């Protein structure tokens, strides 16, 4: 359930009908470690978009859940530029 927010955000913010769009999702497991990468293009919202300057609580909730469920056993890296957004999550399941 933790991963749903990353995928939803990729589709919500990474798809445009007017511009080329990319979403890449990679999920892997090695021994007791799970790796998740979600990459998506970003598109500026039009000035008349009522949600242009709004920020949701999805990522904040994910960060809180990670702290509760995997304290000191996770790493979450989020990088963003004006054109792309990248999330890398590592979970230690041991």
C-alpha cells in the first residue's frame, strides 16, 4: 500500500496530452531488501488550473508510515527538477 502513492503521483503529475510524457517504475528484491524506483516527467500546470498551487498530503503520509512501519530500516530519496521527478525507496525487510 505504501507504493500506491508514488504510482498515483507519477500518473497525476507526469502525464500530459500536449507534451511527451514518461513514467518508469522499477521494483526489485535482493535478499531482504526491496528497491523501488519511480521516475516521471513533470509538466507545469496552466495558470487557470484551480489545483496549480495546492499540495496534497500523500507523500507526508507515506513518510509517516515508513517511520512507523520501518524505523531505521528504510531510505527514501526524492529528487525533482522542473522537468522530472524521481523517487527511490529502499526497504530493509530483515
